[in-house]
C-alpha cells in the first residue's frame, strides 16, 4: 500500500514525526508533499520560518519517508495523489472532512494530532521568551 500525506513541516517537532511514522505504518511506501513557501503564505498569511528546500531536506532525511516533493497548490491535491499512485491519503484530524472528496480515488484517513504540540504555538513561545 502506498501512503501520501502533506504538510508544511516548519519548525519540525515530535508531532510531525509522530504523524509521519503513523502514516508509514499504514503502508509500505510513504510519499510526503511539503508545502511550498508560497502555498504556506496563501494558507497561513505568513512565510514559514525555514525555507521550503530546507524543510524538504529534513523530511526527506527521515527513515520513515520514501519520497518527497514540493506541493505548490491545494487545488492539485488530486493530481498529486494520482501521480504518486497513493492508495491512502493521511492527514491530521485538524483537517477532518476536508479531503473526503478523494475517497473515490483512495482511502482517506485522519489521524489524531499529538496533544499540546503545534508549530504556531512553538513559534509564539519562542517569540515571547
């Protein structure tokens, strides 16, 4: 089974690692789409702390990840799923219901996020110290 997931993976933390490891356990190949800097700005109204190529390299270096690519557009998610021959789309449950339309082409699974960990909160803690 081929699994695909997507994320920004900025200020990499144990929550990122947990979801990637759990996604990998669901199949024998894990592909990760890392949001481009421009896409992250469109989604969140701010640029990531780390540049997209640095974030891509960090994710690519993980033993649980088989393949990475830059995700340039939310509108191309179906194309990414098809192009990477994914059987399962895994997302955090903060996206619950947002990708159900892809159930026609793959299984969609929303995994619980790691409690009390978020990149946005981590950035705020750092800024306020």
